C-alpha cells in the first residue's frame, strides 16, 4: 500500500516560513541545477575560454602598465623619437586589448545566455512535475506569482551570476598580477624622518590594502540593508505585475460590474507598496554613494601621495612613478571590487535567495512524510475503484476531520462500466472529491483504491484551453501528432465545433475567442479522442443549456464499456445514463444528527419499558 501526503509543512496559512539556508548551501543547489542541465558542456567550455581570455588580458595589462615607464621617461627627457616609438608600442598593446575585450564580451553574453537556459529550464521542469505546481499554489506566499521567479528572477540570477563571477575572477587575477609589480616598486622606498632613515617592505601594497579595506568596511556598514530591501522589492514588483495581469484578464467582468474604481484602488495600493520599497532603496543607495563616490574621487590623488616621498627623494623616475600609480590603481581596483559591486551583490543574493527558496519548496512537494488525517492511496483490483470509509477534510490541521464530508454509503466499490452520480449536502465542497480522485488532495481519512492513472480522464468544471492552435487545445495534454486529421475532424463535428475545422491550425487566444460552451466542447472533443476507460466529471454540465447537456450526455451514453463518475447534479446525465446515486454527507451534519437521534432512541426505549410494565 502506498502512502502519499502533502508537501512538508514549511509554509502554513498565508505566511511563508523562511528557509535558513547558508550561502554555501544555496550556491551548491544552483551548481547542482546547472550540473544536471543539458547545457552543462557549453557552460563549462565557455567558462574555460573566459578564464583563458581573462588571463591573457591580465598579462597584456601588465605590459601596458610597464609601458608607462619608457613613455613618460621619454616625455621627461623630451626625446621625440622615443616618444613616437612608444606610441607605436601603445597601438599594438591597445589593439590587442581591444580584440580581447570584444572576445570576452561575447563569451560573457553567451555564458549568461546558456546559464539562463539551464536555470530557467530546470525551474520549469521542477515546477511542472506531476502535481507540484498545484500543491505549491496552496502552500502560502512561496507559491504566489511563480511567473516572477521562473522568468525575471531566473534571468536576473543568470545574468548577475555571470557578470559578478567574471568580475571577481578578473579582479583576483589582476590583483595577483599587479601586487608583485607594486611590491617591487615600493621595496626600495626609503623614508627620512628627523634625521632617521627607514624603509617599509611593500609599502605601497599595504597602503592599497588599507585604502581598499577601509572602503569595503564602510560600504558593508552603510549598505547592509540592501539585500533585504532588494528581496522586498522583487516580491512587491511581482505582486503588482500579477494585479495588473489579473485585472486585464478579467476586464470584461470588471467593466460590467462597474468595478474600475475598486480595481484602481487595489492596484494603487500595490503601486504604493512598490514605491515605498524603492524609496527605501533610494535612501540606502544614496548613503552608499557617499562611500563609493568619495573613495572613487580620492583614488585620483592617493597613489601619487603614497609614492610622492620616494619620487621626491630620487628613488623613482617620473616614468617609474607613473608605473607605480598604475599598479596601485589596479591593485586598489581589484581589492575594491567588492565595494564597487556591493549593490549588485546585494541584488544577486536577494535573487539567489528567492530562486533557491522556490526550488527547495518545489522539491519538498514530493516529501512523502505522513501527516495527520492523511488519505491512503492504493492500487485497485483490475476493473474496480474502491473507497473504504472515505472521509475528506477541508483543512490540513490536526482538527481537520471536524470539517469536511464522508461518503454516506460507507465503503463503495465501483465496477468497470458503471455510471455513477454523486450528490452532496448543502455546503459540501464537492470539488474536493474530484481532487482526491485526481491525487491532488490528501487530507482526510480512509483508503482510496484507484485504477491506473493513465486509464482515467478528468473533466474539470472549468475547462482549460491552452494558448496555441485549436488542434493543440483539442489534443491537450497529448501531442498533436497523437491523433490523425480524420479523427480530429470527426470529433469536432460531434461536439459542434465543425465550423472551426478550417481554423484548426490557427494560432489564437482560443480561451477568449470561444465561449464557455465551446470551451467545454473542446474538452469533450479530447475525451472522445482519448477514449479513456474511466471518466470523472466535476459538474461539467453546470451552466450549459438543457439542449447542449442532452447532446453531451447522448455522446457519453454511446461510449461502450466506459466507467463514468459525475460529481454534481444533472437531470440530463440522470435521464441519459441512469446512474447509481451516491451521497456526500457533511461531517458536522452527521454529528448533529447523532445528537438528535440519541434522545429519540432513549424515548423509544422508555416506551418499550413502559409497555413491558403494563403487560406485567
């Protein structure tokens, strides 16, 4: 017997319980997603090529920095021939750097492209695994606006990861390349103070580290709120976009009801929430600018000030001073890479947090840990479906059994070929039984033994018409080549869609072009094509004209050896198929009826005792 439960309850109600993951854990999760991606080889190849280009670029930049010495010395000597010679050398070095920069930019873009492809496809594959998306949607805030995480967050994470990773590697290589140059230039610096002379090995290296370190510390202190604020911004932006999409999708109903003013207020509240977060971000970024811009301007003069004592004491020529300034700037730029990228790093960490939380929530949807009041699912004997003492709860809490319904007939066995109609008490959520049979709801008690899922076809109350061609909608979820043209044409005639056969392969928003009856006709067309052994309908005839219901039921009646379970009420279904009736009884009503029956039974017992006494 197999036991299935809902996802581990990390999210409860409407509040998201945050995951306490370390940065290393999140990075490992993303690395695993990329490693298992079909674009892994492309990403690895591009990464190796990028590393090689960055190494060559760093070497040429060292050559360019060394070029400063003879160039500026030629200026100091007013040597025009040496001056023009060094200009030629500069042309070759700069040309090489230009080619390397163009190649690096292309590799950067391609790496971001394939990283986005790998991440986006991984998230979509995780999201659309069986039943995960539906379970996630009822799991609190983590399931709200998955489109934001699948589209914008995946794009931002892929692009920012590529840019930041390349920048970090480049800064590290430049640091290792120029720190030796700077150490060598400053090793001979001698300082004179009040008649005493002394030297500090690697003086300019320590000065660059102190300068960049102070900037990093101040940036960390001033910009510490940026990670949280960026996460809040992405969340609020997603809510605003969803509100706009929702209003656009339901604009006809809103207009008919005269609800534009109400929707305007709702959307303006979402806009205000976004603007409030952006306002806080603006303040935080402005405060960070005091540090980043201040240190950025100081770097123009700091290296000259640091090297000035050695220059004025004669330890450095003018050309060597320029080499020292260039090396100092390169070391400082490398050390200050974190400072210059604190804002982007904060956004990257916020995006990484949202994507990894989303992916972790999806993987936990498959957690089979039993929960209180969980239905047991089993494989039924061939040709049967059995519900043993079935009670369906409307909640997933420990007191879930106090809310819901039971099958009044107790244990029910449905044999192949039977026609069933299931009604319910007033207030009973009949749709939950449909979700139980579809393995989408697990809260309750009892055992549900089902035939193989591939033998069952579920017809929901609200039909789903996917975007694309009408042929794709009729064949959904199967591929269009699963059925030949003649079969598709035949079922379209049967369900009343024959007039649309000429537009069968037309791309359109069919969910808007077709009315409710036509959309349900699309679902019945697929039913006739698929020829399932078991059909479960969720009040599929509700809202249809009596004539349309009669035609649909006549089509169903023509299906031989097909088991049909209709959840809901339909006179047409009752008349055409003569089903066996089952009843869903509210648990609260059952308890209430027991409370009423108990005194009645006592009264009956009292009357019997009185009759016995009179007899005596």
